[in-house]
């Protein structure tokens, strides 16, 4: 589940549903379906390139992606529908995937499967074939299968399924042309294919035969009547709602349909298949069919073809070693990010701030008033320069490293390791993934919560995502750790100590995420945790070049752009507060004096608390605001070294306790403006947006007060 630079683009979906508008009558709409982690998006990207955009399905927080591909003078509109394991709608993703195949007007459906685990993927293929006969099976990752000495008899597979089958390796582009040739041949001909029809038990087949004719008469072939009859027997209310939305017809308003469904269910009850066991019977038959087809068409030349993955998993997902390795991996990523970002950040800062003098000269040349020059240069420009120089280098390192973990297959193992803890907190195991996304940007983490099916658990994940520090809070945490704790070490070990302490802070953030999730699930968001399927995909060698390009353009620059949009007006406000005085004191100083008594209870002071408040648009500017406030310069100021900053802070009353409380509040305070806007968009609720602001803020204030006053009572400071 990732953020792209087009995430806010508008789709071509019309307002009434999932139908895609064709530009010409000759255009063909092709749906790309498949399980997660089968390379479906790689196929989509390989075909559409940059000629694509994303948006949300109408009324859903499920992302769609659409793109154009021209093949043999025909324009194909490729629609990347949500990855799902099944079309039995238990989640928003499954519902959208099913609805698009049924009602989206697709001329063909390409189901992408993983050649290394074909049997598991055939489940979705068979379910899709029950809905439409215009299906192409794309067996992807044939190169991976070859490495594992797995041989697939594609002609036999095609014969057995009754649909075209194409083998390919999408990452290297092999098979894309053949796939489109097959799709073109399927869409050009009016001849209907004869896909395999699953034969259920005699009792179920008799029940279907009772309902199918009346459904056919009611829907006039708009949807496969046999499949609809099966769903009616399964009591699939979501399908009935979708049919009413997209076809304008409620099947249950037909007395004839109601009578036949009731009669069929009575027959099944009499035959020993009660309603609650019906789905198990259907799913069991589909699974057995998958096994039969797989035995006929897939051959493993090595009995222990997946033994390497299993050996690795025994270490990475072990109760004994899984969590320590995960923390060590986190330590490694942060150490590389911290060590690697220092030099480019300094160079970027030097380059951007070198433009300040030419800007000042320009305002003098046009005889602009001092207040205008101050707002634009000292306010807006300095804030933007600081945000860019502080944010860009760490993000450019962190996001590719994070994406490498994702592409290698390790990220689902993190979710597996943390699932037990989130279950104890009555939250969803997938929250581990959304929490990891929050390390780069909490706004990304909030959007990532769409992968959680349960609305209650999705809301818990959204409200607690801010407890893991985003990229914007790292500079403040690192600066405080280095000045007050790691600085005494010095030398080559300073970055190691800084990283160890930063990792400890993050572990505290994860702990607070679990604690607050449990508190929410026992109070305002009561409920039991739901179950979910978590696939541990095969380990793969990431394509480093593509990962770096995708991370920089789709994540780093997109998040940076959002931060700049929010930070620019913040610079204006900060300058106004610091330069407009009431009496002999600036508004900023008045506000800090007002907040000081409360801030002292938290182990801070009024200027620190005011800096966090003014840092609401972008967390990166908290430290510059503190410097500006203490030095009374009226504009954001950068000191030459951390030792100078340490001297400045100590001279204004900072102790190790102040540093600890500042770190705790930095970790636990309110989300930034970008994240709040994202929460508002995702929840469509002002109430929950306010809650996402209030919950971490209250937590941070309470914890800081407890720590500060306990230390004072013990006389440790």
C-alpha cells in the first residue's frame, strides 16, 4: 500500500459508480486483478509507463490506478483494481474488486498470478471465471519460478481452465507484448470462451438450478446468473447493495426470487448444509479444484524448493530472534539515515541560504518596504530553506531503504512479528505496516490505514499513527540526543550512541502506540480484533535502481511538496509574531510568558512550548524557532555548530531533564498540519480529526508532567 505523486489526481470514474468512460467506441477497458505481492502493479506500470493517474473509488477510501496503453492501433484503458485474495466481499478492497469486475464495464479481466505459488493464486482466478468468461491468466514471475526449479505447463493450464494463459516476467518486461496480443484477440472476437465451471455438490447444484432461471429473467444477463444465485444462497448483502447502486434493481423486491431462494435454502438445510456452513462448502470445493489443477500443471524439480525462505523465516519470524532482528534492522536504517544525511543537508542548507542575499538585494533594488522584505525573505524564504535542507536528505535516504525492505519481502514479516502485540491491544495486525509508513511521514501512514478492513480498527490506526516519529521530528530528536547525551562520547561512536538512543525513543513510540490502541479499543472504540490473511511472500532481490527512482519521485518529493505548501504560510506567521511588538515586547515573547507556568509543569519553558505550537505546520522548524526566540533575532537563525546551540540552551536554563521532556513532547505531541488535513480527508469527520490532535497531545502533556515532577521530587535535578 504506497503514496504517489499523483495521489490527489482525479479519476475518470463517473459520479454514479465504477464505470470508466471511453474516449472512443474502439477503446477497450481491461481490468488488472490479482493477489497482493504478485507483481500486478509491475505489469500495470510496465504497460502504462507514466501515462497513468490515481484516485479514490467513489464513496471508498480504496485507491484506484488507471492508465492508457496503445497496442496495434487500439487504445486500452488499463484499470489496476485492488489486490485481493478473494471476491467474497469481506473488505472494502474485495468489494471494489468484485464490483468492478461485475459492473465496471471491463471488456476483459487479466488476472495476474505468481508462478512460484500458483495453487494459492488460482482461487481468485476461478472466482473471476465464475463472473465473466473474458478472462486472461497472466502467470508472472516465471523467472523466479525458474530459479526455484518450478516448471509450469502453460498449454495444459490453459486447456484445463478453458481460458488463455500467458507466462511472463514483468520486472524485465518479458511477455508484455504477448499478453496484449492475447488480450486483443480475446476482445476482438465475439466468440465466447468456455471457461471451467466449478462443479459443487449435487445438493448445492440443485439449489443453484432453482434460483438461476428467475435471476436470469430479472437481470437479463447483466451479471452471470449462476454466480448471483450462488451469492444469494450465501446471503451476500453487499452484492445486493451493489446491484441496487449500479443496476438500479433490488433482487429481493421480486417475490419470485425470494420464494426460490427460501425454497433452495430449505432444501440445503434438509440435505445437512445449514446457512452457516454453506460458504465453507463452496470454498472447500474451490480449494480442491485449485489443488487438482496445480497437481496436473505444476512440477517441482526440487522437493525443498522453498527451503531457503523457510530457513530465513525460522530466524526472522522466530519468537526469540524476530523482534531483536527487527530492532537491529531499524537501528541500521536510522544509522545510515543519520550518518548519510549530514553532509548533503549541510551543502543544501549552504546553497539555499546563499540565495538570501540576492533576494535582499532585489528588494532593495525595487525599493520595497522593510516589512515586505522581512515577511518574504526572513519569514517565508528562511522557513522554506530550513524545511527543505532538513527534510530532503533524510527522506531521500530513508524512503529508498524502507522501500527496499518492502520489495525484498521483509515488511510483511514485521507485521507478522508485531501481530501478537497488536492483537493483545485489540487492534489490527496490519497496523504494524501503517505504523512503519509513519516513520517516513505520518500523513503517508494515515493514508496507508486504508489497507485495514475494519472501520473501527482503521480508526484506531489513524488516531495512533502519530506516536511514531516522522521524518520531520528526527532532526529535533537527534540534535537533543547529540548535545545532551551522546556528545560526551565523541569520536566515531557518537553517531552509534545517537542512533541507539533514537532507536530507544522509537521503541517507546511503538509501546505508546500499543498502549493507546488498547485504551481506545476498551473505551470509545470498543470491539474485538478481526482476523485477516497475511501472506509472507517469497524473498526477492529488489531492483535497486527502480526502487530509488520510485521512492524519490513518488514519496520523497511528494511529501516534501506538501510540507513546503504548509510551511510557507507558517514562515509568515512566525515573522509577524516575532517582529510586531506590544509595548517593548514582541507578541511571541508575550505568548511565551503566558505559557511559561504551564510549560514549567511539563519540564519545559514557554519558548519551547511556543516553538512546538508554531511548528504545527512543519515539525522541522521547532529548533530554529527556539533559537530565534532565545536570541530575539526576529527571524529564523541557524548556528554554526551543535556546541554553540548547546551553550545557548544551557544559558537559558536547559538541563538534562529539560532535554528529556523536550524529547518526550517531540515524540508524543500533536500531528503536523499536513497529517491533520490527511486525517480529515480520510475520516471525513471533524470529530475524529480533533481526536487525532487531542489524544497524542494529552498523552505527551501527562507523561512530561509525570517525568518532570517525579525527578524534581526525588531531587535528581
